[in-house]
C-alpha cells in the first residue's frame, strides 16, 4: 500500500482466499517477508488472528 498499511486495515494485496497476490515477488514489503507466523500471534483461524493482533495493538 503506498503509504503503508494502517493497523486493522485489510491489505489491498489479499485476494478472496486471503492469499497474498504478491507473495514471492520483489515488490512484497520486507516486513512481510521477515514476519514469521507463530501460534501466539496468528492463532489457528482468521478470527483468532484478528482477535490476537487487535489485542496486541491495544496493549502495546
Ligand atoms: S504479506 Fe504483506 S503484502 Fe502480502 S497480503 Fe500480507 S500484508 Fe499484504
């Protein structure tokens, strides 16, 4: 996203299946490539991930 992705805003690169459209391509932001998904941040479902990430945002 041109000015970065604000917290809680869906990335414009996500497709309908919640897959990154630019995965593996050079324009994918480094922060995305460096992120390592863990169960404590991502949970096991999209709903859990949203809850966990929102909680992290609000408490840090
Ligand atoms: S990996 Fe990065 S660019 Fe791709 S959908 Fe997720 S936030 Fe967007």
